[in-house]
C-alpha cells in the first residue's frame, strides 16, 4: 500500500463517487492481502518456534544424557529403522524414496542423475 497522495476529480459537491469508491476498494484489497501475508508469517513463525524448542530440548538431552531420555532416543532409532526397510545400506543414496536424503523424491524436479554430491 503506497502513501502517495491521490487527487480525486472534483464534482459539484465533493469528489467523484466512482473515483473514491475505486480507491477505497484498492486500499481494502491491499489491506486484505497484507493481513493474509501476516497470517501466513505468523503460522510459519509458530512452526519455527516449535522446531527451535524441540531442537533445544534435544540439545539439552544430548549434553546431559539420562536414562529418562534414553526411551525417546530408542524410539527415534526404531522409527528410523522402520523407515529404512528398503535400504540395503550401500551408501549410494540413489533410491528414489530414500527417507534420509530424498524423502518423497523431491529432487526429481531438478532432473535426472545424481543431485547430492557431498565431498
């Protein structure tokens, strides 16, 4: 929404109604778009805050491992094992559905061939 001054054509009594209505409609649309963008950014901020909180929790647990945290770590390892049931562990990372490096084959949109070439 710009702060530029809009000159409305004058009529007998005030401004031309259609010009004022058009400007108000444009401003309302810009406001609606800005509110939608703020709502999206708020949702993304909440998601990132949750991820950050979880990362802090994991970091604290890794710094001072306890038996109570062992259960969640074992659960993570078992879940990883269950997701890797199609992987033979060769290290090629060429599986189309490799849940470690290419979940859901998202790299397919970049074209055929190797996409992840770590040194």
